C-alpha cells in the first residue's frame, strides 16, 4: 500500500523537491550517501507521545524510525501502512476494529512487535483523571472501551463505546505512537501489562509511568542506546554531544530498505543555522525568519504559508494565577502592531494574520469547510476595553521564546512597550530547548507557541486537544468547572466529524453545532485569559538538487515523512 502510494505521486522516480513551487532539478557535486536534515524544534525525547516529544521536533525526526498502522503523507492525508499491519472494521453496536501486526514485524533488537506494545500505548495515552503518564492524548482514545489480546500475540481487538468510529481513528495507533513494552518491562521489572490496565495507583504502575515519562529522553547523559529500539526502516545509531542524531538503516526492518544509508538530524540543539551555513544540511523545514542563512548553493527553496498559528500562552501560576491580571495583560497586547510587523517583514499577503486574533485555528474545523471557520470567528470576541481596575504595581513577566527567532524578539519588544502603562515589565527569555514543558516551570509566565496543524516541528496538535494548545500542557487541565463540559462537547463532536453526513436525523447541521461548541470554548479561553492567537507562521523549506524523493510535508511529520525514500 505505502509503496504504491509513493509511486503514484512520483516519489521514487523524480528528483524535484517540495511540490508546491519547486522545480529545476540538477545534480550537485556532493555525492555522499549521508543526508543532513534540519528542523527547528528540539529533539529531546524519543517518545513522541510525551509533552516534550510531541511539542518539540521529534514528530518530524522519527516518522520512519517508529512506524504504526498509519502514516501521514506529504499532503497531510492519513493513510494505512500495510507494511506494519492491517486493520479490519466491524460495524455494529458497538463498533470493533481488529488490528493485526505483520507476522515479520520486529524491533531493531530482534524482539517481535506484539499487541502488548499496543496496550502500552493505550495505557499511557488514554484520558484519565490524575493520570501518572505525562502524555499527549488524542480525542479518539477516550472512545475506546476495551482492547483485548493474548500475551505476545500479533492480534488485538479494539471495542469502541458506540457504533460511530472517531473521526481520525486510524491515527490512534499510527506512526510514532507505539513504544516497546519489552524495554519497559526489562527496565522496570513489571511483566504483566494487563494488570496495569485496571490498576489505579500501584507501585508497579508508578514505575512504568516514570519510565514511560523519562526513560527515552535524549538530553540525558550517558545514554543507553539499547533502549532506543526501532520499528521502522531507520534506527538511532548515535546521539552526539552537540545534539546531532544519526539514523542508519535498520537491518531488522522487514520492508523495503531505506535508500540513504545515514541521515543526520540537526535541530535547534545542534546549532542548526550554523550547520546550514557550513553546508551540512541538505534538506530543511524551519520557520521563515529574516535571520535565516541564505539558501545553500545548488539548492531549491520556497517560503510557504502553514496552518500553524503562533500564540501567546499565559501560565496560571505566580503573577498570572489571578484571572483579572491575565485579562489585563491580554488587553495590552498590541495586536495591530504585531500584524503590521509580520505582514511588512514577510512581504507577503497576510489575510489570515489580519483576522487571526478573532479566528480559531483553521485545523480545528475541516479544512475544506471554511464557512464554519468564519462562523467561529464571528462568534468570538476578545474584550479590548480598558480595565476599570487600578493597574498593579510593576509585575515582571518572563516571556519564553525560541532562541534566534527575530520575529519573536520583535514581538516581545512591542508587547513590552505597550504593556508598561498597564503595570507589566515584559522580558524576553530565549531558549534552545523549546517544548510544552516550559510553561510548567516557575520562571516562565508566558511563552510564544504554535498550534493547530503546523507544517513541520513548529507545533502541531490534534483537533480537539489542541484547540488553543493548552490542554496538552495541562494549563489548565480542563477536567473541572465550566471548561470540562465545553472541552468534552468539542471532543465528542470532533470525533464524529468526517465519518457520517453532516446533517443529523433531527435536521441540525453537525458542523454548525461543532462550530458553536468550539466558539464557546474559544470564548472561555479568552475570558479566562489563557491565550491569544497572534499570526500565521510561514515556513522556509529547501533541498539540495542532488537529493531525490523529497516532497512537501504538510503535517508535523514535516518533509521527513518519507525519508526512507530519499535518494542521491
């Protein structure tokens, strides 16, 4: 299935890049069978389902290192990966999905991939109150009633709570979501994962959760590479002290072998921009900034608009533990100045940016259903009236942002100038290690983050959990008060989208109902002072002309979604 798809879009036969606007492919002088791949998120966790892994660059780094029952192609379409396994849907009350892992599927250490690994993925990521696992959840996981399988079996039966499958059900156990249970068992001494599914607070569950949360971190030294096993065409061969990650062919991979022998990943931890200047990067997808290096010689490049909306998120601790103070801070944000700066600096039409402050991120609704997005925009308002309360005494606000981002630096400067009169002293705090963990630290009062269907590692979330990128950061948890009901409604309607006709039996339009729910949720976020969207992020993508098979990546998997089909 996967190979046939790639052939249909010409991946194996053409040498041209990012299909958006790239053309004119010629061979360069460099012929080494090693490819440098640049991405602008920190790759600090091999486990891409943790907050650190999901909100950094790991999704773009490992789509062909850890595979699953599905993958996202260059246009953002979710496709079945039959090299990993097959799925069979059995409609009914309730609906059941039978998953069968390829009989030849094994990890890079020779251990078979089994349904125990699926159970671990569900155990860690299913929504639970007071969850020990620091996991990014997906809306559809809450719709699973049971998963049953025999120990070490290749087959799993997944029973959903209703006859309606979640909208993106194929993604639930897709690429980068399945981690090896046998490694967890070996390191924790826990052998019965089925017991853990009904266990709420045992010592064994705590040990497993602790390993799942921290055991695959890449920023700890020394690293035990034996635990970083792969289920895809590539495996991790080395993690350098400089932050580079070297991938090499996985000799235990049962499918078509990767065409390039080694891929070296350069992230923000590896001084990415200098690596580009030095000619070590052949292909990259990073935020478009006026401080970026020039396009390397014998390369083709383009700046493209993404689905990623940059937002200013506020902590709910310290200075901003008070809702009135959060509201006061959002009121002083100079939205018009920020929009004007982004438009002028990028020298492109920024129609979306002009409306973004009142516009829910587009990926929350079906991308082909723009009227719904417009309705949401018209139903939400940010209270910009001056506060009648007395400004607080000077309060320091540390705003964390990606180091080296000229856009972020200027935006924080604008905020600092306009918020002085409101009693806030705004200070920019640059960091190379920029993930969703930042807002849980005590030194950060706010942060610039992207969300909602970003191209590449600029930040990407599933539709419901990533409404404004708050829930994954547990800021707030949306498990109590008014937010709980709003979030649950949005999640339920999101799960129903795309699988049935939008017009329900009672004559109501489900898309409109969904839009209303999202609008209420967005309004709640505004009213509580949690976040404010600022502008649509542009992406800079380039590839050397001697590198074949690279195509655009309109998802968090970035251009690396098919790295095993790259060739020189």
